[in-house]
C-alpha cells in the first residue's frame, strides 16, 4: 500500500472522531506493511487533554509490539502533531512520521521542530486537502 492508501485509513479514523463529536484527527501505525494500531481523538470522551489520536495510537502500537520503541513503525496522522505528541513520538523513537494537513497554529514544527527523534523520517502533505477540509467542515458546523 502507498502513503495515500494508509492516509485514507487515518482519514476514516478522523471521520469516526467527528461522528463522536471529537475533533476529527485520526491516526494509524504501520509496522512491516501491517496496520497494528488505529486511533482517533478522544479528548472529549475521556475528558483528557492528552488523549490525542497520536497518543492513543502510540499506546496501542507499543502494547501490540510489547515494547515502547516504534523505530520500525510509521505513524500516519491526518494533522501535523502538536508539541506534546511530537515529544511522545520522539521518546518512542518513531521510525517515520507521515501527516496530512499542516498545523501552522499548534504544530510541532512551529514550536518544537527538534522534538522528534533525530532518525525519524518526516513526510507531510499527504492528502493534505482532504485532511484540512474535514477539519474545516467540522469547525464550520460547530460555529
């Protein structure tokens, strides 16, 4: 599967988040061409500001692998991670990060561009328009 194929899976998670009244951010973790974790934002459901899609996905992937390092994994997420999530990805030594829409207001690249592990490969902009549109439509309906 391609990066676009996997990002479509992350988008499906984001749509599930929206259906649950959560900010529509979705994430999946891929290891050896297999999806080992799926997650979406749960901050409203859990009343937990740390329950971002990335955090949920990292926890599920580490549990699946039986270890805390994700150096052989790729995280696909529909929105550029925030500083908190980038820090967690750094500690997990994530092998590759692929994100959809950039986040110029809260993205890690603005506030903490060095938060990721030095060996983490980053690819942004995959299905960026689709990811951004989902977020814009969600907030448009809320206002």
